């Protein structure tokens, strides 16, 4: 009888510990992967999900992909846009080495990384890359969009946004 009571207590304690562990893991996962609304993020008036207006762009024939076309802007060849072949919607954009184009938040290539952190809050992960580069990663779970801002010496070097 005494052995049966001890087994019941052990099972109860193990169940409580497993429950607490599950809650802690769930809370930490949501805290580490906070959500940022990127549905209205624009680079020079272009945003993810909008229809592509091709008169300012030229098709890059060197890159052949199964589901997307790759375009570069005629006036700004460092601005690359990925367009879905079926829907003609923008699914990705990349801006590199062109400080004349800016985002709707007012930052551009060469600006201080603190502008990005201030405008999009603290909902990001920072990842170290090679040669001293670092990347801020913002995730919009609801709209399935990822934003990468690559920087070195606290200066923005590349802005890339795409659907997950």
C-alpha cells in the first residue's frame, strides 16, 4: 500500500514537471520568434504581393528559375525584383549598393543600422555572417514575409525581403 502511494506521488510530480517544461518551451519559442508586420514594407514604392509594372524593369535572361522571373530596374541595376510567373506578383526584392532608393521607413543603403532597429522595434534576430557582416532578420508570420538587413560596421549594406 505504501509503495502504491509513492508511485502515485512520483507519477504526479513527473506529470507536473513535464507540464511546466512544456509551458516554458512554448513561452520561450514565442518570445524568441516575435512577429513584425511587414505587409506594408516598400522599397521605392514596390511591396511584396503587389502587381509588377514592367516598364521600368528589364528581364534578367541569365537567371532561369522555375516559378519566378528575375527583373532588375533599368535606372538602378542593383535593385532586383522576383516576380511570380503565374500571378505576376512581386514575391521578393533585393537592394544592394544603391543609396538612391529608400524604404517607406526612410532608411537606405549606407544608413546607420539603428534606424532599422528603431523603426521596426526589437522583434528581430541578429545573425553573424562571414567577414564581419551581420544580418538582422525580421519575420512576419501572419503574412509569411521575411526581411533581411545585412550590415557591417553599423552601416546597412543590403536589404532583402521575400515570401517564406
